C-alpha cells in the first residue's frame, strides 16, 4: 500500500468515463489496494472492493435497482455505501457498521478520478479543455513497471529524445545540446521556460520541426507539456500518472492539437503508441524503481535541472523516494 499523504490526498485517474457503463462493476487497483468502480444513476463511484460482512469482493456482485448487491450473502448497499438489506434477517435493524468503505470519485476531462484520502486540492486544470479549436485524442493507458515519479521524470525529459526516439524526436547521430532554461516553483507546481529542440518527425505530420516545449507539473504525478511549432500551431499532452502499486504505474495521455486535423486522431494515436511504447522498456529497466532517497546516488548535469528540482519538490511534499 502506498501511504504517502501527498499521494493519497490527490486525485488519480482510474478509468475512461465512456468505458464505465451504467450498472457496470469494474475491479481496479489504486495505491496498492483493490477497489470496485461502478456507476448508478449516471454517477461514478469508487469503493473498497470488500463486503464488511465476510470479506467477499463486491466487484463479483451486481447492481440491482441502483444498489450494489454482494455476491456472497446478498447484502445490499445504496450509493452512499449504507447497507439497506440483510436478506437473512430482513426485519431486524441494520447495524450502523454495515457500510461499504467509499472514496471520493469525480469525472472530469473524460476521465474518472479517485482520491483515497481527503482531497488537498481540486483536479488539476486542463488548459485546452474548453478551447473548441483543439481536437482532443485519448491514448493509453501505458503500463510501466516503475514508481510514478520515474514515469513523470521520463515525460518531462528532453535529453533522452535522440536516443530513445531516434529519427522522431531527435537524432542519435547528432544529439542537440540543450540550452539554458529556468524552472519556477509556485503554488501551481513546477513550470519551465521554453526549451527548444530540432526534431526530424516532431508531430503527427511526421515532418521536421523546431519545437519549443514548455513543461508544467502541477501535482506530483500530473505532468503536462505544451509544444509550439510556429504559425500558431500548438499541441499538448495532459498526462495523469496513476500509482497502481509501489512498482506499477499507468500513464494516461490526452493530446490536444489545433492544426492538421484531417485524420489526426488515427495519426496521433499511432504516434503516441510508438513513442510511449519506446519509453516503456527504458523506464521499466531503471533501478531502483523508486527514485533514490539520496540525490547523490545518481549523477546530475545542468540539463537535468527540471528533474533535480522535481525531486526536491517531491521531498518537500513528503513523497517517498524523492531525494536526500
């Protein structure tokens, strides 16, 4: 179980809204625990996948008249988690402790979000969500055998582009030096100044571009990047990272683009699958899966400024495996 309060009190994507049908029961894992995700009356809910009576999995049950029915002894629970019926003694008072363990659950940006603690803040904003000029494309989730911060560091790192994404985001034979950039820390997290790189196939058109990146990390596991390509062309990746286990994470990607829209959905999907598919074995192979507690255990250079400040920020927040 992941016990870091900064993580437990944050929102995490667990499902696509469109994939959670009415009366559906879906077992999921979050923070090392088994949950059941379900929908009743259009509302998405997340509970501990456990009946208080004899420990059976509620996800094996069913929804009847808008209520959860335990598969073992038929106990029923309403949307608030209160037991409404014990079939073996229907005429007797229901004990106060006869409740499901429920968690905060909301839907936003086409995702189902769950907080297993007490939300310290709202769901992070999506800058392009309300802009109709941007097409929105969902890809993933991409599974990583690593702790969430390793995944976040990867998507915030431009220096791996020529080597992991050769001929797409960089050129291994001619790696480009990374210029100076700034990282600002505020109540809105970490944000960089623009970082420029040349890319042989820098977007879904797969044409050479000089890309200008801006990285933003409003929450420990919520990286975002915006990419300017000139002539008002712009796209972004909104990338929630879900901490499934200590060493298992999911990366969800919501891409927004305001140009070259004809057939863009299929091309963006293919490109994202290729790029994040190249990232997976590299991140999975990092040791340890957690970022080292001691910042000195790994060597850092000037171009790693964002990663170093990210680790220090995590340490300030009390996130395990986040610097010395």
